[in-house]
C-alpha cells in the first residue's frame, strides 16, 4: 500500500499513529544530523523529519540523497511538532520517518513548484504538468470541476439530458472560420470541427428530446485575441415548446444556483435591459452594472452653440468620473492621450471639472457658460468633485470609445470588485448586423434565430431595425451566455437564408438537412450556450480563462508542451490526399 493517509489530513489527534505517506519532495532542509522534508500531494503538505538519533542510519543516508520533486513513499510515526506552523492544516504534526522508498527520481524542475513560482508563463506552459502540481493551478481545476458538477446536477434534476453530438461535421461558412479535418476515405473531402453543436441540438428537438444540454468542446479558427482559446468549452442547452420567457427563467435559475452553490451569494431577480438601452446607457451590449458612470447624452445641451466639433457630431456623450476633479492637468492630458490611442480611436476629449463650490471649469469655456455646463452635469449625473469626460462623433464609434473609457476608469478606481456579482439579461438584439467588409447584412447571432413576432415584413424595408428573439446573459461586464428562440418553420428559414444572401442552392447544400427536418413536425424551440471557461474564471474571481484550463493554448494558438500544431510526414499527407510537397 502506497499510503494510509494523504498529505493534507493528519492532525494532532493522530499523534503516535504509524502512517505511510506518498508524494513529491517539495523542500529539503538538511542539517546533517537532522533532515526535514516537505512532502506534497494534491491534498496538502506534511512535514517529514529524519533524526540521526531516532532514524535508522540507512534511512538517514537515503534522506540526504533526496532531491526536489523526487517521488517517495515513507513510513513513520506521527509526532507533535516542536515549532508549529499555523499556516498549514498539518502544521501541528510531523512524521518521524523510519522507512523511505524512492519511487522515482526527478530532474531539477525548471521553476519552483510553490504558490508563488519564479517560472514565467511560457516556461510554465511548456512544463504544464509541473505547473499543475502548484496549489493555485490545482485549485482552479478543482473549482472548475465543482462548477461543472453543479451545472450537471442542476440541469439533470430539471429533466435535461446530456447528449453528445459529433465532432466531425460539415463546414459552414457562416460565423467564424472552421477548423477542418481531411477525410482519408473520401478523397478531397473535409470534415469541420463544430463551432457549436447548434444544428445538432435543434435536430435533437425535432427528435423529441425536449430538454438537452451538453458540456462540450467547440472550435473556432479565429485570429486570437487576448485570452481566447481556439478550442473552448460551452454549456450548450436547448429546449422545445418554450418561449423566450421560459428560457430566461430556466437559465436564470441555473445561474442563481451556481452563484449560491459556488460563491455563497444570493442575487435578486436579474434585471433585463434591451440591447438599445444597454447601448444608450453604457455604450456596450455587455454592460458592467456593478458601478454607475452611466452615459449622459448631451446633444440637446451641447449642440447649436459655436463649438463646431460638437455641432457636426452625430452623438455627444459624457460620463462623470467620481472624484476626477482632483486630477492634475497632466493626469487629464494622459487620459486624453489614452482615449486617442489607436485601440480606442477618439479624436479628442472635452472635459469639465466640477468644483466643490458648485462651479465648473471646462476645456471649452470659450463656448459654454456655467449654465450650459450645469446641464451637462445634470445629464451625466455629475456631483461636485467629479470630472465629466465628453466624446463626440459617429454614434456607434463614440459609444464604444466612451465605454472603453468607462471600463478603464472603473478598473483604475477599483470599482470592478471580484466578489460582487451583477448579472443581467440583455434582450431584443438586432437580428442583423451590417458587415463593412462584405457589404451585406449578417445574422448577428446566427441564421437560425427567429425575428420578433411580426417583424418578418420589416426585413424587406428596414432590415437593420429588425429585432430578434435573442438574448445574452451578462455577468460583471462579460457575456457569459447567449442564445435565441429559433426558427422552426421551413419557409421562414429559407426566407431567412435568402435575406442573408444565400442562393437557394447554397442554402440547400449547407443546411438542407435542417430544412428537411423542419418539414417533419419541428416543435417550437430555443436555447442558450454559456462559455464555461469564462464563467468559471469569473466565479473564481479571476480574469484569465487560461488559468482554468488544464492544457491551454498560447496566444498564437500553440500548445507549447506537445508542440502542436506540427507538420505531418509525407506518407500521412499522401494517405489524406493532401499531396503537398514539403519544402525543407
Ligand atoms: N450556438 C450559439 C453559440 O454558440 C448559442 C445558442 O444559440 O444557443 O453562440
């Protein structure tokens, strides 16, 4: 038997018990006549003591030959520790070792395997199996496990059935780019890895499955932005015979359950906000509502004076930064530079200092008097002591820029508290989104999303105004889930493809199977998918999803541990009918 106990469980009440422990050597302190070893496993650390006076000589000798990360098995007696360590649960005891077996040796690890390691990200990823031995990383994976178990239990309890859908499917051009897999047996043909199980879950509804979920890997070959993974995990869900209200209630229930179960937090009924309102008040379809700094639109009070920049703008909009009146000229200039960075793209920023005595001092005093500025303060909710920051220009762009500033300031002012949770539903998304590159409308969510009742006609006259039965669940400024009520009628679906610019042939070639299925009694249905990686990170109070994935890819989409992607040999290429000659 390798162990009678783990390294996290022995306490003072176990004193004088003979135990066997196994684990990794974390730390060795060798005084010659006395050797202490910290023995680590998944459960904790137990201190071992080898003492010349009490430990057999050959065991003493072995102790002096141990190295960091050796795997050992020891037998000994639990004794009270002379100098206790209140920082670890096993800190009152140590093991007086009588036998030691080296189960495996180890090279010196390339970084220290401690909570605070000296290893940089790249090194830790290359030796991820060593990184996993560190408590913070291990805890994150255990945390993820807890969340997925809570999800599974909750949904299963509510009669959802977890069904696996295939990973080798057909490529569809809508949405992101597909990862493709060449088929050996079908020359010149390719599978695609699913971007989501969307069509399959809809077919499960046609198949009468009624309530489906799956914790499932999805694959998107997108240019990698920070903290995006080419493969990621969704909690994918679908229900039949439901309206939007049913979906929102069901998954609000799931989210509340998770917040309670995992974080011990009770939240009230989730607020709902239309997409238009979210854009107007926060300039963002995933607003962080843990703090204020709501947008104040200033067109009415700032235009038609002599300030040309504002007069020619589609939107003039500002936010009040709490306490910002304190900022020095230099700090404000830095802020202006910040919004002018290419990533944000503002051309400039107008500001108003709201003085403690109720007066105002602005960067545009030439054009606006105290009375004007008081109106700005009213519109932005600014108090004495605040700084009003105003941007202007084309409405969508300006909102996005001001939203970036709002988030940045909240970060700087430490208003984004990790242990505060503010979920909300954003509903009534536009059905379509104009794509500048291709010069046509795309489905904002996906082409299976149904328009709001009675809006099908509007598609012909004002497509951009059509709203969809689509919703996002937003938590602390992150979209953690999104879904829609689907089209379940063949005619409507083929009309939708038509509006989206598919020829009938293309629609049939790509989605004929779905439209065929709709002809055999497809029930009304809808669903949602949560991004599990991000959800876990937020519940865990952290930002980076990589930290919650056992074997993540780096920002270039590479797995640096196994060194993938990698070339394949010529014979494999031939078998796959990818007769490309490899250049040396
Ligand atoms: N399949 C969608 C997505 O991955 C979610 C849904 O509509 O249920 O975003």
